[in-house]
C-alpha cells in the first residue's frame, strides 16, 4: 500500500522544542511582542507594508470583508464558485452581495473575462481565491481592475509563495488573506493573516481583531482625535467598529516564526513534487494543462479529462485501497453553489450554469503533497492511477 496522508509532519520536533523554550522563559502568552515579530517577518517575506495575525484564515476573510464594508460601504463582491465557504459567508456576513463567477480549468481561479463581465457600478471588490497552489492572477486582470478602481482582495490560504511574474501573490491586490491551518504550506496549528499596503485598512484590521477597540490602532493622531470626539468615554474602551475577537497567541506566533524559516525550502520541494506528478500523469485520462508558472501546490490535483462517473468511482476505490488520502472537488469541496447555505439564500442561481466548477465538483480531487514525500511514491502513485 502506498500510504500517503494529506499532510505529514507539519509541526516538527524543532517547532515544539522552540515552543517549550519560549514557555519556560515568558510571562506573556497572548497577542504581544512575538505576534508583532511574526507579523513583521511575514510582511517582509510577502513584500507588503503591514500584516495582522489572527486565529484562522476564515477570521482573516471575515475581518477583511467587514473592513471593506466599513471603509467603502456595502455592495457587490465578485466571488468564485470554487473556493472555501468563508470566502462567501464573510461577504454575506459583512452585508455585501456575492456575485458568482465560474473558474478556468488551467488554474481553477475565476475566469478573467467572466469577472469583467460581472463588474457593475455596485461592485466594491473582486475577492479572488488562488486555488490549491496555482497563481490565479494575470497582469491584464490587475490592470483592468486598477483602471476601473475595483479593489482586489486575494485569498492565498491555499497558495503561499505562488507568484505572478516573480512577484508573490498576496502582495498584488489591496489586501490578502492567508491560513496557517495544519494542512497548509506552513502551520501555526490554527492561524491566519491579513496583509496590506494600505495604512487605513491596516489600522481597521487591528481594531476589528480586538472588539473594534480604538486603543488597538498604532496611529496616535487618530487615537487622540477619537478620544477628543468622545470625552464621555473611557479611552481604554472606545468601540469604533463592530469588531470581533479574532486574536491569536504568542505561542502560535512562535511556531509561525520558526516555520517561516523553512517555508521557501518546503515550497521548492513541493513544486518539484508537483512537477514530477504532473509530468507522469496520463494526459489522455487526466487534465494536465494546468498553468504551473509560479505554482506552489500543497496538493496533487486530479481532474478527469472526460466526465466519466464510473472512472471516477474506480479512481476513488483505487486510492482507498492504496490508503492514499484524498478530498473530492477542491479544498472547499467543489462547486460552492451546491452548498445548502447558498442554495437556500439564492434559489434562482443554477449551479449547473457554472460548467467548469461543475466539472471540478464531480470529477476533481486532490491528494497530499508534502516536502518529505518520497519521489518513488509519487511515481508509483501516477503509475497506479494511470493504469485505471
Ligand atoms: C481558500 C481558503 N480560504 C479560507 C480558508 C480558511 O482557513 P482556516 O481553515 O484557517 O480558517 C481556507 C481553508 O482551508 C481556504 O482553503
């Protein structure tokens, strides 16, 4: 049996030892200097001015959409049909209207032409997901959105280190969201990040993370101004926006700092694994024209060439027999329009109109790709599934 889990050894002995050393020497456990250090290191790695560390990728999504509504008002937000649940639920929760777009098969990200078609004068933002390690952006889309003054929010929870023309995705739009959940490129056990170059948005995210409190901003002028405006309030407790508590802890930041040291090496290994996997896949049976320029896949993506339910059944059976863990659809389970929370709210939207999302939903899946995965296992995996 091949025995390939979705993820292996993502929190190493070195990480836990680092954490133990920290615990023995600190008396500060929640959101403090280590969190700030991790945020700064992350901004440096990514190439943005600011980052805000939170307790999950979903929290990053919720804070971002709430912040956009607070600063720019509620409106339409263009979202993919292939994404994670919180990329849609955060839009709804913030009072925006999600406008759904089908994806391209080459990178499973929103189709550029469809995005542009759906832009109206009510559009506030495009919330693009870089799916399963593929870069989902092009220079032409960036230029079009800039020209039309539309905010681009990048969800990079599945694609840390992917690039467009050498520039890291997550540094190309107005703001970006990352996840450090256990199964991702790097882990803080649970965790997420909002990154941006925009000072006002950064300060807003700091407030949203901690109950909407003004004391969380690092802009002293802003703080003083608000305190002067509300002399009847205790300056320690001015709640400026309807925020959340989405803080993380010093412990998670310590793990993040240690993990960051090996992120680039791990990305290079995963990229090499993916190349080996895709090059050995039978292109007559499996789609293999993915756009791998600047990819950073933490998973092996399998999409049937033809819509063939019997073949898909055999594929899942073979993987089970070999104890190869897999997830059907993509990280979010496939076409989000089929999910009960979307169907109920938008009964007129027809999931089958989104042809590529449907194909991925019924004939797509992924298996684990992690740095320590033996290349012989990768070759054996492709040999076995090519035989079906
Ligand atoms: C695209 C995307 N966004 C957001 C999330 C949420 O991240 P988390 O699990 O850290 O809440 C995920 C989850 O894996 C994801 O794949």
